[in-house]
């Protein structure tokens, strides 16, 4: 079974057993998380699309929390002697999809 879910303002294609990095969730490592915003699902070659969501849910297991790579942001204005350099690291939660129910 294949599905497209929405969490943290982003959309992710998932299958059972797949591991994805999503925006940081407030769940402990080893806990099960239910994501109920299912946009699209395909079961046995039969596609189903929601308007905007389907009646279904995706159950995931939280594997760990982490931070992404550092991104450098550099701003400047020519001929004005203005330079600003900042960095950013985005927090994420790594989850493993255990069940898709639609």
C-alpha cells in the first residue's frame, strides 16, 4: 500500500516499513504516533484521493530526534557596508511507518 501524508506543513510519500524524516514531533523515542492527514492512498492498484483528506491514518514509530545539516544564510547590500551571516539547523524526527489504514 502507498500513501501520501501531510505533517508539519509538508507532504511525504510513504509505504509500510519506510523511514522518513519529518518536522519535529513532541513524542518520546519508541512511542507510536498516529498521523491522520492522509491526502492520497493506493491499495491494490485502486487509487483514492481525498478532498482534502481521506478517512484513514498512518501509524508510525518514533526512532530518534536529530538536527539537520547547517545552512549558512548570508545577506549583504552592495556599496552600503552591510553584511550579515547567520546559520540554521532544522530539528527533525525520524519515524518508521508501521501501518497504513484507509
